[in-house]
């Protein structure tokens, strides 16, 4: 026997560079990660974005304010109402427009429904990421019901263009309340079913617990927000910490994770769906009558010269709009603060000791929407 | 292991339920009343002419610049049959470019444009879904028939054409 | 006469077998799609033929007429040979598998041994495919497949050994004949072990790591298309069916059953097992490679040894058969509990805290914020 | 007949003024002016936010102070925006305190000719991609940034499309 065979010299292995995306099945859009792996273990990961860069911020500078709302629909294309709300609120704040109560309440219903729809989509795709193929169908079943309500209210299933500066485009249809009353028990049951199918499955727990841990300090330093931040143990919710619209009138819980791992990020969202349902019930109970459009908003909006920053709680986190107006009918500068952008940035910190399979799970648990990341 | 068995139970339970999907081309789910399909022009059945006078408000307000229009003198006005002095001559929409935002409907002062329920418009050519006035009016008539559409602003005093 | 007996009859048998297996694969594809569809509240294939019955045929025609693409830089010879190298072992297994007492091409005395030994050969094809594709995902997938299949072969062998001990034979026909009551009742642990390790060997959820489409995007098959991909697919389904039949033979009493003809009984049992496999596919997420390895080496291998041990104890002391059942069940419960403790309760109970918004709103008093005295940071930072 | 969606009725009326600083905001403004006295900031109230403009050379110091101060405790960078005012850039930092729940805006002005500003990554790790984006779209150099590669545009893109002067109509990519 030669001595070479018995020495304990470490094997000379090469690091393999894998290009995950932009056409990988589980990158949630056109997103590319370059992953260096040693066997199955991740050594380094570098995200590349920009494949979906449409220049929404720059485009907004050439559009009328009402037209910009259509652009905001297309940022985070699974939580459109929330985006619209943020932009409308920015202009309303700048102009000092008081939105009528009824409009505010309907806005809250729509936003919360959209939050559930978005989280259901997350639930499905996260299931796919960990290798279960049924959750997406369950998620889509209930999302479909919500979208049918959206269609009845706004006329579109995805790109609603429903909120206006000062209110809404039109009132909800007359059978809205009955439809909601039919929808809510279905949704409650659907969420329970989703929860039972996946949340505590042993294989699922093994795949997501203690994977991709983002500590509290890191989450804050990276500017993570929304479920990612809350899963790391920071009870920060814009609806509570800086209440906008009429959110301060409702009673709900803010789910907060304990470890900041993938399971926490997943389950925070499941709980948020339940809380959103709670909010919707309260809103429906309180929904007042009245106008849906503020008086005094012209067709062509010319906010006064100035600048404003408004943030709201999107399904993905803290969505902000920084709007600079020069007094004309077009915005001078619109800066969008997309929550996924920063959550995605924090992903590098979650990659410690991860395996190739975990990259996919971690990316899924961050729940990015590339339309918003790249803008 | 119990939770996994619970998951198996959930899938088994749903298996025994009715499927929620519909067989699409055979079976169309009904669209809601407000459904925003592609824009269409409405037809004034009383005077037998389009409501549209070609004032270009919608065109100037369109976020994607997907429409063009020109107007002409209305021959029916000369005959005294119509109150519209001008009438649309050419109206073209590139439906492939339209983003279904309903801004055109909102800004229209004459109830001339509606979001029809038309949404299946696949064509073999890239420019195949440019539609002209005739096709738009057809779509509009179909929509008016299907939904019993009635003008709502026609009775109200007209605001000045403003962009 | 002798020539006909030694060559022609087995050849005809093989041909019949091939046709039969192809039909089985087509039926499995249809059943899988329909069954998964129903689990997911869909209809499954509906267009081609009544209830989409001809869908697998349409798929097959499509695959055969599809262009075969070989990536630039691939090793040509290995790339084209790999599908066959995977399919042939999967097919060879069937030479000795009996469908009824006399319905077998060659009833080998070492039948069980042969089945176990040959079935694992398909790994060669997978590794060849992965390596020759000149694709990093394919290499990763092939390595995963190699690791997984080799580790899970041990529990399969050990379970087969325990069954052979109970039956006193390696002949599959005799194993079936000697089951009284069926071994699934006598040795439930063995049945579960065979099911799980068989799933891992055939690459089915929750152990489908080597072609995990969300991670390695198809693994060794990533570069294959058309007929070559179809051969892989065929091999995979043939292996799955073999697993179903093997479990029925070893643990469910094979072709034995009242009223119906024996072949039908075997098929019913095999399809039932396969439905369970599809059901699991519709429910479970996928394990990670290291978890698969530790499950294999730390749980299934020791358990399979324990299975042999309890079978030996039962045989040595000539205890009645239910003694083995009790021991098996006790082991299953103990291991399940241990898995629960390790996986579910690891690092605390899995739960999130619900903080009432009312409480959060109260946390920062509005007026006292900017006093000159030091503000206690009892916010979130605590 | 199917129900007709009502249209919003719009009448012209002068808009009222936007929200103003509340009590806390005023207190915060005074506190900020006090703490940042050595940096000679320009403090102003814009709507309900306190805006502090500081010289860009001392930006990192200011942010460190704001983050480290016991009472201010601005530990969360909400948003970093670059605004092109044709003769100068304004880099706007929206800060937020997670514990104290108050907000402030820090601004620096960067002249066009000398488009450089210090990177704030040492203070706020999350500024990384914001700054890359700012460099990408506005051509602003964030000095000290470890990895100022293009983020949204591709490598080798010519020009800065975020700037007002970018010739969009004359620009032909292909």
C-alpha cells in the first residue's frame, strides 16, 4: 500500500459554479442566482436582478397622475390594490384630500383580500419549492374565488386600476355584501385546509425549520420588512406602527416568528391570512354608506409643489412611494421602495450552511415578485 | 408522523369532492357585469350612428397610446337627424397594446366608448389585433345587446371637452 | 422441440412481457395524471379519448416524433446508451417475477435475490446520463441518484432477507405460497421499510431528489428529449410497477385471493400499492439530499437490521406470528415518536407568536417620547 | 336590467393643505436640531416629516449619530432615493426608528459636475442595492461602496437613464 492512500489529506475537490436562472423552474420569475457549490453545500451565492426592469419610475415621469396608477398595478403584480393604494395615498397626502369613509373601508377590504390572495400564491409556490405539488392547486382554488370578487368590483382580475386619487373609480356592486358573506367561510375553510396539508408535515418541517435563519439584527440592518422582518422577531407592521387609511380602527394580531427561519416566514404568512380575514369581517360590519369620491378632485390632478413619502404594508412588506411634484400634471420623480428588493438583498445573509435544495426554499420563503424588484 | 397522515387525509378528502376546474373552451365561466374586456365603441340606435364624435379625449389620456381617431362633418347633422355636428371618421385601436385600464371610458364625455366583454382575441399576426371603427362598433353593439347598456351622461349637461 | 422450449418460448414470453409492461406504463401514466388531478381538484386529462384515456398514447406519439437533441459537448456514445442502460435492468427484473403460480418466464430459485440485485443496476444508466449530458444540473442529479440508490439498496436487501427467513425460501412463488397470514400483517415494519426504500430507489416523492424539478430541474434527464427521454420515463414507471408488484408478492400475498383469477388479484394489489405511492406524491414535499441520507443510514438501515433480528427471534423461539406483529408495531411506534421528537420539536415547538395590534399600538406612548430623561427602550429591541 | 356602475361625480374645488407636523414631530425637529448642531444642518418640516439637509462630506457621521443616539435611534433605512434636479442631485434618506416609531428625512445635495457622495453601507447595510441602483440609473458615485456594479441595467449600458437629460426619444438600443 502506498502511503498516499492512508493519509488524511482532504480531497481536492472543485467548486462548481451553477447558474440558477433566469430560466430555472423555481426562481419565481426572471431572476438569476450564481451559486458556487462544494458538493451540495453552498459556498457563495450572488443574485442578479434587472431582467424585468421596465423603468417604471422613469415612465411615471412622463405620464399623467391617473395613468401612473396603471403602472403601479404592474409593479407587484399579485398585490395590485396595495400598490395602487400607496400611490393614491401619496398624492392625497400631498394635496390634503380627505377620502370619504366608505371609500376608505372598501379600500381596506380590497387590500386585505389582496393580501390573502398574495399569500395564497406564496403558499402554493412555496409548496412547489419544497417539492409538494398539491398546495399550489389549493392556493389557487381560493385565490380564484378572491379574484372573482375583484372582477365583480373592479372589472379586472389582476390589473384593476380601481383606486383613484380621492376615492374609488366606482362603488362596489349591490350584491357585494352577499358575495363577501359567501366568500369568507370558504376562505376560512380553505386556509385551514392549506394549513393542515402542509404546515406541520414532518417532511416539510425538516425542510424548512432552522433553514435560512435571518437574525433580528440582520433583518433590521438589511432593511427587510413585512413577513420576513416579522418572522425574525420584530413586531413591525405599518398597519400598526404608522396606521394609514382606517387601519387603526380594527383589532387584529401581528404574527411574530421566533427563529427567523423559513418555517417562521411561511407560518407568519399563514397566520396573516387568518388575521386579514378577521379584519375583513370587521370592515364589513362597519362599512358605512356615503360617497366614494372626495369632492374637489379634478380629472387632471395637479398636486402642489412638494415632496411626500408614504408607506403602507404590502403583502411582501413595507411598500413606499417617494413622490416629488413640481406642480404640473405629471410627477417630477417617483421613487418606489419595493419590499421584495430589500428582502431579496437580505437573502445572501440567509445562505449560511445551506444546501442547493435550500437555496430554492429560502428564495421561496422570501417570496419575491420580480416585477417589483426590478420595477 | 401523525401530521403527515393528516395531510394524506386532506388530499383524500378533496379527492372525493367535486373538481373546481372548468373545461375551458367547451365551458365558459360567466364574466361579471363590470368585466373590462377590450374597449369598444357604442352605437346610437336612435339616430343610427356612433356616439363617438372623435374628440380625442380618450386618445390623449391613454397610457399606452394604443388608439388613433379622426373626425369628419356629420352628414346626418346636415340633414337635421342628429345633434352631433362632428362624427368619428376613423378609429383604430391596437388591442395588443391596450392594457384594459378603463381610463378612456372614464374620460369620455359622450359615453361613446365602453369596456366590452370581449376578451378572446388571439390572432396569427402580430398586428392582427388592430381593429378599425367597424369592428369596434360591432363589439360595442354586441356588448350593448348582451348587457342592455344605456347611456348615462347623454342626458346630463355636457362638460366642455377637456384633456 | 428442445430448441423451441429453450429459446422460442422464453423469447415469446419476453415479447409478451414487453407488450404487457408497455400497456401497464400507459395505464399508470393515465392513472397518475387522473389521480393527481382529483387530489388537486382538477379533472386531469379529458380531451384525448373518453376521460382522456388516450392521453398517454398521444403523449407517446408526441415524444417519439419529437426531435432528439443532444447538447453540444455531450459525450455522444454515453449519451445515447444511457437510456438503454437504465431501461434494460428495469426490464430484466421481470424475467423472474411471477404473475401467478405458473405465469412466470423463468422461476429462479434465487428469484428474490435476482430481483434485488438487478434492479439496482439502473443506477449505471442514470450516472451515465448525468455525466454525459455536459450539464451541471445533470451531474448533480446523477450524483444524488448514485448516493441515494446505493444507500437505499441496503434496507431493501435486508427486508428481502427477513422475508426469505420467514418463508424459508428465495423463490418468489414459494414466498407467496407460504404466506399465512400475509406478511404485511406478520411484519408490517418490513412492508413499510420496503415501501419507503423502494420509493427512494425509484425516485418517487418524497424521495424524488435526483430529478427534483424545483432544484436540479430534472437532474440526469435534463438534456434528454423525445424518444430517449421516453425510454427513461418508461424505465421509471416499469420500476415503480415492479415495486408495486414486489410489495404485493412479498407482503400482500401475491396472487392469492378469493373469487377472482390470480393474475387479477396480483394486478389489483400492485395497482393499490401504486395508488398509495401516487397519493403520497400528491401530498408530501421532498426531502433534502442530506436528510435522505441520514434517513437511510440512521433510520432505515438500523430498522431493517432490527427487522431481521425480531424475525430471527420469532423464528428461533417458535413464537406465534402475532408476536412478530407486536414487535414490529412497537418498533414503528417508537421510531415514529423519535422522528417526531427530533424533527417537529427540534429547537422548540414550531409556532409563531400572535401579538395583538392593540398591544403594539400602546407600546410607544406618544407624549413621553422626547423627554430629556433617558427613554427606556422597551420597544421591540428588548 | 343589469346594474349600471355609478360614475364618480367630480366638482372643482380647491384642495385643502396636506398634513402638518404633530406634537411629536415638532419635538423631534427640535431634538434633531440640537443633536446635529455641529453639522450646521438645515432643518425644515415637509408635510408631517422632518427634513434635515446636511453637507455630503459629513453624511456618514450624521447617520451614525442618528443611528447611535439613544433617543433618536434611527435604526432602519426605509428608502434611499436619488432625485435629479437638473443642476444638482439630491440623495434622500428616509429613516425610521423601529423602537421609537418616528421618522426623519436626511438629504444631501450633490452637484452635477462632481457626482460623488459617500456610501452609507457602514451604517445601513441595506443601502447596498439602493446605491448600486443610484449609480446605475443616475451615474452617482457612492464612494466606498464595495461592489458598484450595474444592478438593473446590463453591463456596458451607455448613459444614465434615470437622469432628466437622458435622450429617450433619440435613444436606439438595438
